[in-house]
């Protein structure tokens, strides 16, 4: 599909579906600053230990897990 073939109402995200964190090229790099900050908040709310050494991929997975646990995620509901 050429860029000109894309209908104007299709978002860029729809053309680039979310990849599994294990497939990321940068998966083994240290987590980003925003990931660190958000994870610290989620861990505190979920009463879970924060790990300073999570990689980008591990942090992404943990964010998804904790969003579900705390009810902060997309359609998530807290289980506590």
C-alpha cells in the first residue's frame, strides 16, 4: 500500500499496529524516564515492589499488568 492509497480517515496508529514488547528492537534497553515514573506510581498504588533494573519491554508488560490491577488501564477494573 502506498501512502497515497490510505484513506484520510485512517489514523497512523491503525497502519502501525502495536508490537509485542518482546519483538521491539530496543526491548533490552533500560526503561525510559516516563515508564519509570509511571511504574513507580503504579507499584505504589498496587503495593508492589518497584525494580530499578526493568528493561523497556519488561516495564511495558509490568505497566499493562499493574494497570489492570489498579484499574488505571483501558477498561481495567481493580481487583482489590
